[in-house]
């Protein structure tokens, strides 16, 4: 008696395969559950059947190793490759049949029936190859709770290298595996496109909108020292006052003016662009400063560097916001450098969160290679992105937020002037 194993997503499916391969006389010896059904995974059962040598159909006897003989996941990769090449051989055999038996153009009915049979056969073989590929990938893939099919390998590697948080990546992969139409799974290119679309949809962005007639926009930039707040204020001031369809009046406010040099930096930009500028040392002066710039369409507020751990300075900004007696609501933008890892971005965000962050701006995109950290912070906090800063040049190195831009950077890298 010959002992053979077959697998399927249900014991019945495995048995059906066995019967197709070795005939109705197969005797079921054992059924095993190899892999439990869970989110993103189908169940895998293995059955062991016994069959008398002479009871086997001739086609199976000829074959040294039936293709459908599925082995446990721990098998050697050489064997897997052997099976894949066996499958390829079978596919080419069918292709030969197609050539020889191709009916003439005058028999469309026969042609369509034959073609259908061949198509069915190829589909079945394709499934078998996929299963073998999955087994192969499972063995080689990085330690993760998810089984990643081979056509997802490239995208998984890219996302992992981008600095995206591992939990987020696994969660999104699981979603993709569950919802992706099977038609799109055909190759890694379509998988990449699907993944790109999915990621894009997960990034909240705040579209830029101009102040309505008779109203003004008051925007405050907060964040750690040296991230690029003052440079970004200058870029935004130039954008609003010179580069939009309408030329808006812009006024500047500098908050917490302990460092004279830092004030001087913005003063210089104000002189160059001929903008009004007010300084605020103590919270009660905040409303006075806003009121004295009431002729402006935009009021941009720069805050002095507060290190993320300098709670005192964050509290002072908070006091200013609280003491605001004007009718203007202040839009708070948290400025963060894209060059630090996700965990650091997150703890900085948490330090500034009590100020009530409306949007985030990421700077120094030109100094980083991975963008998964930005993705993860936005995915986690759901706070939309408003701008990106992509270099030191004022005013040009500013990009208005777009999810296409960020995901293009994430998957294909940042190339100045070339991203979507
Ligand atoms: N490479 C690069 N440098 C930047 C970017 N934004 C700002 N910087 C530089 O970072 C330094 C600190 O900028 P600054 O605006 O003074 O930071 P602040 O302390 O947050 O106000 C300056 O040398 C800027 O030229 C950027 O997007 N890319
Ligand atoms: Mg500054």
C-alpha cells in the first residue's frame, strides 16, 4: 500500500483532491489540522490516505511525486522549488496540448469548450503553485505573525524599511490581504498599486483654504527647537503674500522672546517682505498683538524653541492661547522633523498635544530616507498634515500637504521636484 498526503482548506477539499489523484479507492487514514483559520489566514487540513499500488490510476503511477502531495510547512526549500518546477512542467504540457489540438476557426463551439477545460486546468495548477509559494515564503519571511504571500513580499519590505511602526504595518497588511480583490493579487505591481491607494486613503490631510471675506486666519507654529518653525513661518508668509492668486496681507507675531537672536531672525524676514511684526513676552500681551495686526488677512505666530521636555515653555504658550480675548481662533500647527524615528515623533506629539494640535507640518524631508514614521504618527493620531518642508530655501522649499506626495515618498523615496 502506498501512503500519500493531500491538503485543502477543508478535509472534504483535501479528500476530493485525493480522489482525483488516486481514484475512489483511496482509504482515509488520518485527518490533521495544519493551520487554524484566523483573520487573513485560511485553514489548512492535511489528510493521509492509503491506496493499493495497482488500484492507482495510470497517470498517478507514472508520476514519481504527485503534485498535489502537500507537505508540512517545514519542508526544505529545495523540495518546494522542485514542486514549482514540476507544476511549471505540467503547465507547459497543457500548453503543448493547446497547440496540437487547437481547433480550426470554423468550430467556435468546440474551441470554447476546449479552452474552458484548459483554463480550468491552468487555474487549478495556478492555485497549487500559489500554495507552494506560500509555504516557501512562510519559511523565509521575517519573523511576523502574518503569513505574507510572495506577491506581497516587495511591498512588505518597502514599508518595513520606511520606518513604519510594525503593528501598523501588520494591521494594514492584514486589511489588504482580507479585502484585496483576488484579480489584483496576480503580481507584485498590482499589489503595490493597491497598497499605495490604501495607504493614501489612510492619511488625513488638511487642504489649504484662503480666509473668507472679512475674516482672517491666525496660525501658530509650535514644536521643538531647531525643527524649522521660523524658516517655515517665512516660507508661509511669502506664499500668502506673494505666491497665491490673491495677494494677502500678512502680519507676524513672535511669542516668548527670550532669545534675542531668534527674534532677530524673523525680524529680518519681516523687513525683507515688508510685513508688520509684533512681539509678545507675557501672555496678556498676546491679544494686544493680535489686535494691532487686525488689518492682516493672515497672522502667523512664531514661538520660541521649546524643547519637548521643557514643560514650562509649553505652558507659557498655553497661557497665551488661553488668554486670547479676540474673536480669532488660533490654528495650531505642530512642526516636527521627519528625520526622527516614530517613537520620538510620538512622544514629542504627546508633549505638545495639550495645546490642541489642529494640523502637523513635517520638515527636513530632504534629510531623511524613510517616511513610514510620518505615516505612522498620522495614522495613530488622526491629526491631518497641512504642509511639508523639503529644504532650507525660503520661500520655495515648501509643499502643500497631499497624501499622494507622502505615499510616493514612502514607497519610492524623496526626489526633490519629482514626487507626485
Ligand atoms: N535640510 C533642511 N533644513 C531645514 C528645513 N527647515 C529648516 N531647516 C534648517 O533648520 C535650521 C533651524 O531652523 P529654524 O527655522 O531656525 O528652526 P526653529 O528653531 O524651529 O525656528 C535652520 O538652519 C534651517 O535652515 C528643511 O526642510 N530641510
Ligand atoms: Mg525659531
